């Protein structure tokens, strides 16, 4: 029974993949999606955190620390899941994929979606405009399917992991910032 459920889910995932990857194909997306997808890299979010840390005042430093911890948590969790599940990327097993880039590792979950939703959730909660930040993260996640490197369920699960990691870190925000202040106080002494 579980096996037939997984097969059914996979059929839906493949159908949705082709609907997005082929059905929405156009020249504007072919140019913009490979650029937008870069906003889901851990390097991009690390630069955002460094920028907040340097230029964001006390609040920015705190948000940067929370963001870096959440991103690290999301990275470790998603990499663990990725290698446990070991789902091949769509372009390695499906024919006729509209491929705009390639990736070397496994597909599930989408690390770009994890990073985008982690970063956008932290920023949205701490600075407001949560809906707009989540919309941005959703576009980044969508780009992963459009460019041919993830199935829709990869990015959906990655998005959930990202939100979970951000909310977990925000739940422990007070403790994290107290620890940060203790460390800084000991360094200054």
C-alpha cells in the first residue's frame, strides 16, 4: 500500500514538473529564472547576513546571527535528508527536460528552497513584510523546478524545512542572544 502511494505521488510530481518545466517555458523566464535561482544559494544568504551584521546596527547584528544559525541548521538538516533519500535529479532520469543548469548532488529536498525560506522567514518576522519575503522565497523555489533541477515536491519539502529551521531558531532567540551577549562580554573583559 505504501509503495503504491509513493508511486502515485511520484507520478503527480513528474506531471507537475513537466507542467512547470515545459508548460510555462518562455524567453523571459529562460533569462530571469537562472538569475533568480542564485538568491537561493547559501553564499547569497551568507552575504545578506554579513551585510546586516556590518550595516544593520544592533538589530541587524542580532538578525544576522539568528539567520546564520538558522541557515546552518537548514543546511545540515537538508544535506542529511538529501543523502538519506538519494533522489536523482529530474534531468538525470527524465527525458526531454528543459535544462538551464546542472547540479552534482541529489534532488530531495531542494537546498536552495531551504535557504530561501529560512532567510526570508527570519527577515520577514524580524523586519515585517513576511508575506512579501515568503513570496520572494516562493519565486526562488519555483525557479528550481523551471530550470530543471528539482521536482515540485523537492521544493515544497525544502520550503517547509526552511520555515521550520527559521521558526526553531526564532523560538530560541532569547537564549541565543543571551549567549551571544555573554560571549561578547567575556571577549571585552
